[in-house]
């Protein structure tokens, strides 16, 4: 049984990490702290990678 009938919904898993990265950047910028650009970049790219991985796994699973 396919866990998700629509593989595009699986890509939403990665959006969580992208949102966390944007919030992480926003809090630092608004508070006037030095922005950790490496951390923001890694969180956003982790979200992109997670979205692609989830899409591939769900799209490649059997639809029994």
C-alpha cells in the first residue's frame, strides 16, 4: 500500500526545514545578532534534499 497517493505531497516534508531556516535567519536579523549564514544555508539545503528524497522514495514505491 502506497503511504501517499500523491507523491508531490511528500515534497512538503522538506518545506519544514526551509521554514525553520528562514525563521532562524529572521530572528537573528531582527534581534540584531550576527547572522549565521552557514547555518541558514545548511538548513535550507537540508530542506531541499529532504523534499527530493521523500518525493523519490514515495514515487518509486509500489502502489499495491
